[in-house]
């Protein structure tokens, strides 16, 4: 049976549109990452560190110029106020005002906790890139925390300087909001879980404003970041990302 040429053309056009409309796994991860961080981000956040015996809240100011520069300053409590962290490319420094000392963080310590939290030095300055340092594979679609999501696997690229052996992302289909990321060690063991929630309008976009990270091997311990304000894609003065700024008072 022969079909009219116009039917064939229409069918091929619809097929092409459907292929173009389906984002790749890397595209999904990149859209989610860009939604969360923008090209630049200036914001205020609270970091709540919870253990079985105590809880502490740290107030932070952050500046990020993707993908190479980040700066964070603790503003409270008084004991930690003035502590700063700077990353330029693959180099990171912390300044500790109590001892008036700037410390360069070696690559071997990027997995160490950032000032007692469950976030690592690598997390705080975003040295490794969830987008560019991993090969992504779409595993399918899944319901996670009651939301329809893409489920994506991330495996490190051959020469990438990363600290995780595998990542599993769940990213909301409707708007690319991240829902959850599982982090696995080099031997395939689940190490920690990051959950994103409380989606609100912030800085002109809908973003999850509550990020909770929980290590699997430390029951009762977790850290929650609450993003209180955010300005996206605004110019940031170059001297923010400088060694001199590490020692400057707010």
C-alpha cells in the first residue's frame, strides 16, 4: 500500500520534532544545575548542622561565578564569624580569623567536612562539576518523593578529578528542579543522599530552597541548607574572588 508523499513528509516531521523535544541526560543535568546556580549567584543561606546530641546554625553569604570561582563568608555565630573560603579554578583557601591565618586546602582534603558540616570542601566551592566531569545516562523515568522525575546515572569521565564513583540524579520532568542525588563511593557503596525541597520563587526563578544532605553511615547526623535570598546572573566584582578578600571584614 502506497502512502501519499505529503503523509510521509508529515510523519517524518513529527518524528524529528519528537526527537528534538527529548533532552539528553547531560542536557537534563545541565538545565537542573543552571536552574540552581545560574551563571552567577549571590545569596544568603543558613546551614543547620544536626547531630544526635547538638544542633548549630551557621549564617553564610555566598558568591559564585560559574564554573571557575566561588567565595563563602560565615557571618554568624560570633565564634565562626569571619571564616571565609575561596576557590579559583582547582585551588581552594580557607581563612581562619581567630588565628589570622590563610590555609591552602590540598586536593587530598577536598572530601573533608566543611567546618563540621556534612558538606565537603568540594561541595562548598564546587570544584568538581556534576555536569562536565561525568558521563550521563538516562535510566528512565521514576516517581521520587511524589514527583515525576528523570532518573539519570552519572559516571566519572576518565581523567576527571572527582571524588565520587557514581551519582544517581532524580530531576523533575516538568521544570528540571532537582529532587534528589545519591552519591556512591569508588567501590559502589552508597555514601550520602542529598534531597531538595521547598520550591519557592527566588531571584526570579522557582528553585528548591531547602537542601538536606545525610551521610549513610552516620545515623542521626545531617546538614540542611536553607537558601534565604538569591540574585542570579548579576555581575560580581572581580575583587570578590581574591586572596585579599579572604581577610576583609564584612
